C-alpha cells in the first residue's frame, strides 16, 4: 500500500517533519502573515526547507511551533522571547520523553528483589 511506504508521496502525508506547505498556505492555515513566519525564522525558532526554486516550505511540526509563537505574541510576549520559550518547552518535552524511556528500560532491566521467608 502506498500510504504505508514513507518514501511514496502518500506515505509522507503522515510525516510531521515533511515540508509540505508553502509560506502562503502555511500563513493562511494559521491565520498569520507571511511576515510573521519570516520573523520566527529570523528568530531561529523554525528553519524552513527550501524548494528547488528557493521557496520556503514548512512542516506540520514547524506550523505548530509558529502557532504557539503567535499565541505568546498575542499575549504580549516579544517575539524573540516567545521563540526562546518555545525552544525551551520543546527541549523540556524531549528530555522528559527520554527520562521516561530510561525509567521504563531501567525497571525492565532490574529484577525485582527476591522475597525471603522470615
């Protein structure tokens, strides 16, 4: 089945990191301006891939980050600070995910203490 093959065009639809959206489409989907997308790019929150023609292309993951930045800016946070907050939130989420995996692995590797009859 084509959708099961990540290298097929249909298989990429489920890939959060696939740069499927043009700047115009991304801005339209989020209800923001292309200038806002450029600004979060300049703040290094997201780095869009470029098409062969040099046009910016955004992934669903990048659009979620841009939407979060818009929320913070709308609440009065300067864009540079909003981008830094989001990067730190993202790093914390990743660290928590890794810690949970390590905890699970450790609990599976550690045999339960042998019970002794007293």
